[in-house]
């Protein structure tokens, strides 16, 4: 019984547009089309402020992440260079028997 | 005058012929658009786009397909493009809502849609049908809308979609099977409340 109700409901929904008519456009639509044909390239797009803010924030975030990465890289290179110099002096001193 | 003859005049730049063509096809184009996009403002915009393209592409019309098929093809493609664009916007709305000053909600969600052509006693049912059509894959959506809403024949749909009639039949079957599944789930979830 429940299955029959369900099937009937589903079929009613599926057939709900069977006797439907068409949707009609507003009368002024043709004038709008005519205007667009006469001046084809005037249709500009404005970017909403929220979209602009999101894009700007993404760029700022990207720059910050890159700057942090760059600073870390410079520090790492600097430390690496220092430790190589220290290592060089250690080896040289050992070779010369200074054992400092 | 036949649509093909009018088309010839349109390609020669005849304004009256273009108006005649518009009158001939505006309801079919708009009805298809509103069935896909489920929003009057979007449907109006895409109807404009379709006729602007028809105007400029008239010279390229070779007469290989009927004018009706050609215009339906442009309509379907433009509607699908708009749906893809809306979906991209919807995904982006998550980020943009963070920066939205007002509600911060999903600003691109479609409201409950009632097809203006639906018979009064079927309005609610039709609204449920349209919300489930949205969940179908693009080609099943196209087959279903052109057949059930626009009332086109299998042959016309095959020409518009550039596939065989058997393929249209199979798309329709799959669309109906999927819709039945979605609707059954909806029915059972409603029962649970």
C-alpha cells in the first residue's frame, strides 16, 4: 500500500508538466535585443565589491606567503654558509694540530 | 513565409525579417531557457543572447539543419554555459560570502522555482520536479526538458543534440530512472518527519 502511494506520488510529479503551457517573455524583450544589436559592444560587466575584495585578499595572502618563504630561505642559506665556514676552520685547525 | 526564407532575409540584414523570426521563436527559446535556468531574469538574459547570436550568425547558417533545430541548438548551448557559470559562481560564493557585508549567506542559491506555464493544481508538484531536474547530468537534463517540457519529437531532439534517436531514447530512460530514484528518496525522507 505504502509502495503504491509512493509510486503514484513519483509518477504524479514526473507528469506534472504534461498539460502545462509555455512561459512567455515580457513584451519589452525585443527592444532590449534591438538595442544590443545596434550597440553590440557596450555591454560591460561590473565586478562586485565582494569579488574584488576576495581577489585582492588572495593576492595579498599570496605575497605574504612568498615573502615568508623567501625570508626563511635567506636565513637558511645564511646559516648554512656560517656552518660551512665554522666547519672549514675546524678541519683546518685539526690538520694544523692546533686542536682549538 | 517559411522560417528558412525569413532566415535568408535576416542574413541580408532585413530588420523586419529579424523581428518576424523573433516572434516565431521567442516563446520556444524563452520557455526552454526558463526550464533550464529556473529564474526569469537569467532566462531573459539568455533569450537576448540567443537572438543576438542568431542575428550575427545568420550569414553562417548553411541550411544543413532546420532553422528551429539551429535556434534550439544555440539555446541549449547558451543555457548549459550559463548553468556552468552559475555553478562556478556558487562555488566562489563561499569565499565571496566571507567578504559580503550583508547576510554572508550563499548568495547564488536558486530560490524555489514555479514554472509560469504549470497548471495551478500542479504548481507544487512541478516545483519539486524542477528541483530534481537540476540534479541530472547535462545531457539527460537536455533530453528531458526538450521532450517533457518543450514537447519535441525524438527525431527533433536527436538533431538538436546531434546524436541518434536511439541515444535520445536511452537518455530519456536514464533521466526518468534517475528522477524516480531522487523522488523516491525525497518521498521517504518526507515520510520520516
